[in-house]
């Protein structure tokens, strides 16, 4: 078989030469965690192609100038609410273009995508508004924005009221005439013990619950938690006053009983949701621990964590086929961060509702990657990883052969996280936002652009990969080195332009 020749453009000095020390643009990138590309050439009128970022300086290296480590950079972005360093002339120019486009009565989405793909400048709430437009949360017609926002935010409020049910509150309100000290004592004794048991990963059976309640209950075989007291009568009739007695078990509906196994029982649903609630809680607490916005003991951080938990729980309840999958919190975090930092107070206050609908829209293009039943199907995650492998083979067969044939580095070892988490774990937070600007701007959807970016990540470090063995290559790919994001996005777009016939 004839070995496929490496494309000429891969042998360009673009990948090998050292950036000059006096290059202002690269120095600006090194001091700013979020890099941007220059103005783009307009797409062909006959076909709407993904926007084309302008290439970085011709002297750019295979690895861009040293970037800040994630902990330092993310903390800087967090403390400044997304504004790091003085804006460059390119940022100012692009910001003016975006503001001009957003000020129109009816926004030209094609032009907005073209500008946004080059990177959206931080500050001014521009990224928040643009992302909502790109994710179809806001319509292009500005006159419809107030109506749409009010409708969606009200809808999310109803979702929370209907789906985030707490049977403790419901039953306490309904049984307001119960001997509260008995009910509270028995239930919370059980509840604290159940949390203790769950924390040690022990199986908590309903039979144990029955035995436990019978042990601590006041009436053998019948817990007083499940009893009601009639509402007090305001008559002076002694017989009615004496009627404040315990109801018979037959008068307690099936759904109200804490031990009910019925599908409509709020208690049964509450206990079924406990496992997923605990998983969401653990993952949310681990979300960007180096950023004060998401972690810490401050009330602000805790309220942000609560918002993330609410969104993920509502999504899980509305999507029983997928529910919650570990890693969704990492995809949710950039959206909530951007919307919560909107300078408009009303938008910031409603960030939870806005984030929920944008999260649903974003995940709609990737949801098959989270469905375990579809892993081996043509739309599952393994099929997506295979497409990445084929893309690399088309553009750089030598590198593909070395990785998958010679060193036997299965792309699932590194690409699974790249694809399912949309590269949020491979770069610092500010750079992830820049990459997402391009992903969300592609009219074909983020999936294909994501695969090209992943392929470009491999090509940018091809020399190190070609010189490495299984162990060194796997370590390199699972801990991707810092790189110039504008340069990476340029190479990714180059792959689209240079696609084999």
C-alpha cells in the first residue's frame, strides 16, 4: 500500500519556527488567558460555511507561548468577573462590531456568527447575549425578547415547583395538627440514620425502615408519622373537640405513606431520587475548585452551587432516559458563569433559568454521547470517537498510524473526555470560553467543529507524539500542554478547508 504523503501545509514553518520575542500579539496572549483571532474573511455567498478565523502570525510555534496554569488563570478570571488584562485593539474593534450588530432591530445571525467565531471580548455582557442568540434562546427579533424571556423564566419556575418536591415540607403542612414533636423526632431520627448509612454505601431497605419506625414509634406496628389529626373545630361542642384524635390507617392515602411503593407516591420518588441528588451534590462541589465563583464557604459560592444543583436535577427529572451523567456539571458551569456575570441585574438574577434552557439546547446535540444504551450505535460516543480517528487519518496518516498501529494508543483513552466534556478539562477556564465562542458559532452545529478542534490538538503536538511511545503519548494526551488558542482554532479551520475530496 502506498503511504499517504503528509500535506504540504503541515510542513510549513508555521508549526516549527520560534515566535519572535517582540511579537506584541503573542505577548498579549501570554499575559491574557483568553486569546482572540484577527478579522475573518467573509464566507462565500452561495454556501454558509463555518466562520474562518484569520491565521496567527506566520512565526507561530508548534506550541504557543507559555500560558498560565489553570489554577492561577481561572482565579484571575474569577476575581475580575471575566475581565483579565487591558483589551487589545482587536478586542475593541470586535466589541464594536458585536455591539453594532446587537443594536439592530433584527439581528443578522450569519454576520453575528462570523464575528463571534473569532472570539467574544470579555466584559459588557456581550458574550452572555451572544451565546443566548447562538443557542436559540433569544430570537433574532429584539422586540420579542421581553416576551420570550418572561415566558421561559416563568416556565422554569413552574418546573422547579413541580419537580423539586420535598415530601417533608408537603406532609408537615398537610398534617399541621399532628403532634409535631413526635413526628419530627421520629422522622428526623430515621432521616439522620439513613444519611449515615448511605454515606457508608450500605443498602437501605424498606424492611429495615419498617422495623426502625416500629422500634422508635409510640404505637407498635403503626408509626405515628403516618397519622393525622383532624383540624380543630371552633364550636364549643365537647364531642367535636374530643374528635381531635388519630385517623385510622384507611384514611391515609397511598401516596402519603412514607413506605409506599406506588409510582405516584411522592415519598417513593423522593427516595429514588436520593442517589442522583447525592451524585449531583458531590460533582457540583468538585466543579472548578480553584475558582471562588464555584467553590468556597462564601454565601455567593453556595448560592451558585445551589443553582447548578437545581438545573441538573430538573434536567434529570425531565429526561428520565438520560437523567444525570457525571460530567454534565462541567458543561453547565461555563454557561452559568457567563450568564451570572451579566452586568444587567435582571439577567444576572435570572441566570439559573436562562442557563437551564441554554444547557438543554447545547446538550441536545451531544445527548447521545451520554446515553449508555447508545454507546455502540452509530450515534453513540464510540462512533463519534471513530469519526475523530478517521479525521486524523485523512489529514495526517503518519501520525494516525503511529498512534493507533505502532504505539496502540486507543483514541478512547483520551478523546472520550475531550468530546463528552467539550474540552472544558483540557484548557484553563478563560481559554475554554474562547473555544466555545467558536463551537457555538458554527451553523452546522458544535459537533463537527469540536472534532476538528480535537484533530488539530493532535496535529499541533505531532512531533512529540511521533517521538513518543505508548506511555509518554498517553500521558501527554491526557494532560494536554498549554497552547495558543487562536492558533489551535486556525488549524482546526484549516482542516475544514483542506478536507480531502
